[in-house]
C-alpha cells in the first residue's frame, strides 16, 4: 500500500521527499529506549533521548533583515540533526521561515514587475522611486513554503537523509480523526528513518482561539510554533524538545537589564520570579509563550531545553551539545536538587570568602590550626571513608591511581604538619604592603596583597589535596570551590565536612564548597562571571581538557611534566646514580618524575654509564633510545616514538648530547618548562645551566622530586605552574594573592598637576609597613 493510499484526504497536507531508495536505507539501533511519561531529571540524562523535536524559531531561520533565510546557520543545524538521526535517534523539526522566504520571493517579483512596467511606460532606462506594497503574511507563506522545503531537502540530501514536509493547523489537533491521522503519519515516517519537517500552514491558518490556551495536558492552542512544537512533542511522546531562539535561554528579567540573571535550570512553580520582556524581532511568540509551552510539554513527560540558535560561536554544535548533556541554554526540570546549585554555591562561597579576607591574620591561622587538629583527631573516620573508596577503586583504577587515592596515618600526620606551616605563613599574607609612594604632598599610594577571589580546584584521586588546598585558600582569604573525582567521594566528603567545621569557629563555613552535583567539568569552566581562577590537579589530559574548556577564566597549572636530568661528563658517579634513581623510581606517576635522561657523549662506554644502565634495569625501568643514542648501539632498546613524552610510569628515554649547551637546547625544544636537573662537579658548568634554562624549577645535583610545595617549605601547594606570568613553579600561599592599589588624598585632582596647576609630583618611595584589615597603614 502506498503512503497516499494509506491516509485519507482528511489528513494534514503531506509531501514526501524520498531522496534515496528504501532498500539502501540503513536502520540504526541504539540502546536509548526508556518508558515515556516522566521527563529527565538531570541534564546528563539527555544522552538517553531517543525521540527529539527541534523547534527553529523565526529569529533562528531568518536573516536580520527579516527577508530571506540565514543559510549558513540553517546548514549547521541540518548537519547536527542529520548526525543525530544517523546515530539512531528519531529527529523531528518544527520550523518557521516560510513567511520570510516568501517575502523575499514576492519582493523580488514585485520589483521586477514594477521595473518592467516603468521601463515600458517611460521608454527610458531611468526608473522612478518604487515603493513596495505591504505584503500579506498568508500570501508570503504560500509563496515560501515550497522553496523552504526544497532548501531543507537539498541540505539533508548532503547527508543521505530523507525528509518529509507536514503542514498543520489548529484544526488538525482539535479534530480527533485528523489528530490520529497526523500521529500515524509521523510514526510511519519515523519508522522509515525519515526526518519530518513540520510547520503551521500559515497560508490558511485561522486566528488563534482566545480562550483555548494551555488548559491542561489535553488542550493547547496552536498559536505559534512554540505551542505547535510542545503539542507535537507530547502527542508523539518525544523524550526531548529543543527550542532554539535568539536568546541564551531564560533570565529572571529581560536580557540586557542590569540585574538580569541567567537561569541554567527552571522548575515549575518558579514563574512568579520571572519578568518577561518583549518578543523577538520576528515571529508571533515571545519568551512567555516559550515558557508556557515548555511547561506544558514538561507536564506531558517531555524534557525541554530553550537555547540560542543564532550565536555564531555555538550554532554549529548547540543541538549536539544539549543532547550530550552539556550546560547549554535553560533546562526545564520537575526535580529540584536537594542542595544548592553550583551557581548558588559559588555565590555563598564568594560572600563568606569576603568575610574571611577581612579577618585578622590570627583568625585565619586559628581556622587552619583547627583543621590540622581535626585531621588527627578524626583519623579513624577519615581512614574508614578512604577504605570504602579503595575497595571500589581496586578493580576499576590503575595501580598508580589507587596509590594516589590511598591515605594512611602517616600521611594524615604529614598533612597536619604541613597545615601548621601554612598557618604560620598566613600571618603575613593578606594586606601586606609591597610598595609605598608619596605621590605628592598629602597624597600617598600603597600596593597591597589581596585575595584573588573565587578559586575552582578540580582534582583527581588524591583526597589529600583537599585539606592542603583548603588551608592555602583560608590563609590567602580566597573562597574555594572543590570538584573531586567520584573515586574519592567518601573521603572527600568527610574531609570537606572537617574543613567547614574548622571554618565555623569564626562563622565562615560557606567559604569552602564541595561540588557534589552532577556538574560536568566543562560546564564549571564556563562560569567565567563567577570563578576567578581554575587550578587543575591531576593527569596531563585533565589539565589539557580544562585549558581547552575554560571560557575566559585563567587556568593555573601545567599540561605536562616532561622533566630532564642531564649527566655532565664531570658528574660524580655516586651522585648521578642516586639522583636518577630517586628522580625516576621514587614516584614514577608524579609530574616531577624524570622522563628523559640526557647523557654527555664522553660518558658512553664508561663505568658510570654502565652502572646507570644496570641500576635502571634493576629498578625495572623500561628504556627507550633517543635517535642519537640509538645510532651508537648495535642492538638498541626500542627507539623512542617522540622525545616529548611523559611516561608516568617506570619508563624513560635516554638521549646523548655533546655538551651542556646542547642539553639546554634539547630541553628548550622538547621539555615542558617544569623541572630540569644537571648533575656535575663543575660549578661554572652548573651555573651556566641554571642561568640559561628557563624552566620553572632548575636544580644542581638534586633530584627532580624536590619540585614540591611541601619540600620547598611552602607547607603545601595547589599545583605546579609552568606559566610565564603570575605564579611559577610550586604554587603556595603567595601564588594565590594578587594586588590592589590604595590611594589616600585630601581632595586632589589630576588638574592640580597640569601646567596651570599648583601642585607637582614627588614620587618618593616610603618604607613599607603591614596593613591590617580595616586599619590604616602604620610605619
């Protein structure tokens, strides 16, 4: 039976564009089925969406002049829909644009017609000014529908995807038979792997019924494409409705107003907190209509996201990002989280952090000492929680990751000692005067240290990172958001509780927040208006991912730890063997472990070199030969694939150099500016190495493993930075401070110092003195 025989003439107007033969259609199957009737509770669940309706608003489809289509934007949307369709999802499009496309065609025809008539009438090529008549919307829709569909057909053909056009009116939903026919048609198209493209039949559409708008699940007036998309989504039991417009999503007041706050998630019952603005430049709906339609669809069991489909930076992936569960647009959810959202946590932390920064140094020191005490007093609780994490991790994580996850009594004691070191250093941190200048008489300038603001620290496995970073944040007066790996969830939870207990002694419990919601790291990196610095602690892949994802937020850290040890021809045998063993074998997974051993050419075939090789073999270190080293050997180890490799295990590269200078050049070319070492007894050679190398840490006759905040006497570190600005190397308390300039005058103006003014600049340096919060400078 053909599709025309199957449906009677009372069906909605249907045009099928079969752009490929049915026997060549691949039917994909993906495990995305779920029982319909309840919407998804969390964004991350959107990955399970099988049937998806994409609504394209007029502002998305049309150009800025409202005459014609935004072809580039439309092409990127088609590409995303086709990709999801080919993944095995069932995609439907509700589109605007017929009126705009028809307006473009009719204007062109009218201008052409007028031009011909005027040319015939005047007999000249010079034309008079021509005015266009007002074009009636229904006529524009009639002229534009076929062209709009032909455009969709051509675009989808590029991805071997079939499309079908369906035009509907409100009557098609109010008449039971027509509604059943429409649903049957759509189901058949989806079964055949066709993308239905649906629009209101604006050529014949009647005015909306005034008293039939969103009255329960079974009634919705099709007044615009927002209500059409919502009705179709519920009728077709769609899992997800994506409504694209020209705004980022939903705000609590009109976008652009000073206090407008973007709503990442919207819950039924929150309507009273929303103030709506005007509708978009085109279309007949507005944000209020979108919200009503979205809530109606949500009530019917379909999840909804309203997002921006016009922004050039996101249009190319906005739909796929939403389906992947990324934080794009406003997500409508019926399930309110038990605790605060991450945005609320950030605001709480910032508010409490400002109070923390205003404390006397002794108060911040008290908090850190209290946390140090709690680490030992509650040792049994901490170790019990850590044991649970370890039991789950053994079968799922690598031995190196499990080792990082493990805590012990000795580790907790070391942490406690380190925190007390931080407490001492916090006495002279916030409010320290770095510079005082007498700019002019009775006009003095000071540069003082202040907290950075809100820090986001993202860390993997290592729960001991939490109290260290917490203490450094407290000492520097910074608010702190912590995002740990789920493998350490139990340990992180108890350690965070202890940190907040210590903060409570001075009433700033909220200054440190543990993000335990289902926030993706990439979503956290987009909070550029709320977070001032991101500090990743973990694998090089984690750091690289965060550096790529961070949107306007500085990232402090290093993506790789490719550390070198150069053994000079004047090196001590004993020192070389001891340093290399410690640098490589003490903790191979650490970022400060040696990855490349550079050996002076004169050491080849000497007892020192033989002993180095024997030691590495004894320690089960796998050796990869660099190109020059391999050329000296008849039977060499496996040649290194890249001289820029961070192994993170009992593996290393050995390469030969002809001089100290060649070693420096090699490190500059292949290193990561982390930590590099020279082993030599020649002081001049060592000093040249230390001066020429521009790594964050450069050592002479010492293991690379010393590149650590605790070993440097900083008490702890938030990480090691290889950046060229701000903090570099192990970042302790000093690296979490910035500065501000304070100027104290008595009615001074810049005009006082002009040529006609009565004052002159002095710019005298003054002795510095400590500034206590809330007090004036004392000398």
